[in-house]
C-alpha cells in the first residue's frame, strides 16, 4: 500500500479568501448577516458605525460591504458617497440594494443581496429553523437545506465567472437561539426604556420596517405611538422620502376628506385654489394616520378604496391619481372591538392591522422611569442649564400612577423646571401633577 499523500488543488480551483464588512448599529442585524455570510464561505468583519467601518476598510482588503440604512455617527448617504469613492473596487450593498456600482456587475452582488433578503425576511427567534446551506445529506437539528432557487443562482454565477464555488460539507447552524433573541431585543435609540415590553416594541419595529406591510400601532394616549411610526419609516427603504402625519381627531369631519385626498379649485366654499392632499404628498414614503379610530365611517369607505387599489380621487375632480405610500395607523381605542361592534369598518381594520405593535403604558414599565427622567432633563437642558432631581422628587414621581403616560412625565418635568427657577436641583415641592392628565 502506497502512503497517502495530500491532494493539492490546481491554482485555478483554489477558493480565494473573501472578506465582507457588515456596518450597522443593530447588533442583531450584524449577527444575522454574519451567520448567513459565514455559511456562504465569507470572512466577516463587523462595525457599529461609519467611522469604524472606514477604519476596517483601510486596515485590511475587503471585497464587499453591507451597510445598514442608518448609522449612529454619520449621515448614511454622505458616508456611502465618500466610501464608494474611496474604495471603488469594493461591492457595496445597502438596505435599498447596490450602491455606487456604475461599472461591470460584481460576481459577489447576488450573494450579498441574497444575504440581505434572508436577514430581513427572517424573525431572529426563528433562526433555529431557518434554511441553511447544505451540500450533503447530513442534517443538524433545526436546520433545513437551502432552497433550490438559491443554490441555482450560485451555480449560474459560477458558470458566468468561471470561479469554482466551494462545496459546503454540511449544514451551517444559524445562531444559537437564545443569544440571538437577546440581541434582537436591543432597543431603538428613540424608544427609551429597557423593560421587556419596550424591547418587544423595538423588535417588532425592526422586523416590519423593511417591508411594505401596513402597520397598526395601538396604545394609550401619550405612550409614544408617533415615535414608533417615525422609527418604522426611518428604518425602511422609504426613509429618504416623505413622512406625512395627520391626526384624524384634530380635523373637522367636513375638512378631513379634502385634507387627506386633496381638492380642486372651487370644490367647496373657500377652496380658492387646488391643493394636494396628505396622501399624495407622501408619495413614495409613509403616511401616518394618527387616531384612525376617530375617522368618520363615511370617510373610512373612501380610505378603504385607496388602501385596496392605491388610487385616490381629489375632492371635486373626476380623475384618479396613482399614489405609492406605506400606511402606518395609530389608535388609543381597542379597534378590534370597535370593528366587531360596527363603529369601525371591519374590512378597513383588517387591511390596516396586518402587523400590530402595542406601545405600553408608563405604568407597565415603571422601572424605566429614571432613564426617561434623565432623557427629558438632557433634552430640556439644551437651552437652559441642565437640572437634576433629588431623592424626594424622584420618590414623588415613582409614587405617581401616570395616567397621561410618558407625555405627562415630560410635562411634569418641564413644569418643575419652570417652578425651580434658578435652582439647579428639583425637589418634591417642584413636582406638580396639576389637575389634568395631559
């Protein structure tokens, strides 16, 4: 028997090392992409912001980069422009697709876009059952083979480029489950609070933001529903386009239709000129319908038609206009109960409530009170000297039941700062809850 000898692959079939950079402030986003790209035989470097990503690109050769739609330290559009200009041979992919690629199509682009789609379409909690690359018949608990269409795209790329695709010896486990769920629970910067109910809001925002899915936000008055809607827009591919908000309870019924759909000149008394409505003004972006439960039934049918076909008709006009908007609605009412009772159209409710996000009352996450107090004091300290609370003031805040939620807390602190005058410290004497609940 002849001694075994090592087999040396010809140079043309050796796998070239490929390194990708994942830049995002969202650790769960980086973690998901890292596992997917590792399964595709990429080496992965991670960066939490634009400055760190730039340093990584300068310190080592990178073939590709995936950049999230928001960076904590730099404007993402300016970063991409300068980054692509400084590293023209690097394939750069964002949440909106390829960036800065005016030359020939890169052989890596299809894999990067596939990884991006996988990371956006899969709930972190489901990674134990997510599809993984599998080149053989061996299986690992919780792993499934890669769909055939994904494998065929790699094969097509190999045929075009002439590069040998590395064989995958077995399934690559994607995340350990509990650690990924913990990472996915990191809060968004605008949603203050580390309680489980607040982390769940952040998780749901991250999951639904990249999609076109309509969102319904339910929660008590003053719990931050508009902040959640803005976060959905900011993390979506529509973030560069308008975010148009309208409070359905604040506009008289006689004017609400014209405010939403627009009107032509002379359509009604006082319409001295035509006007584009809020829906049309949000074309390409997001329309936020606050207090949707207050919308009159007669107008709900017209909104339903727009939601179904994406076309609107201005008041006084016979022509229809095609508009592309993503609808995010909010209400403090139990809208499902109102739909069952007939006070809200059930067909419209089911169109809007495709994905539900519930903002909790402050009493449900009272452990976040110190964080919220610090946040508001810092905000109010931008124009005047920042104040702080002593123990008696904090104890008085903690004993309150907060019927007006976070908005009430903000107003109570603002009132206290005014009452404190030039004093740098707020005491219990300056904590005045007033007669209303805001």
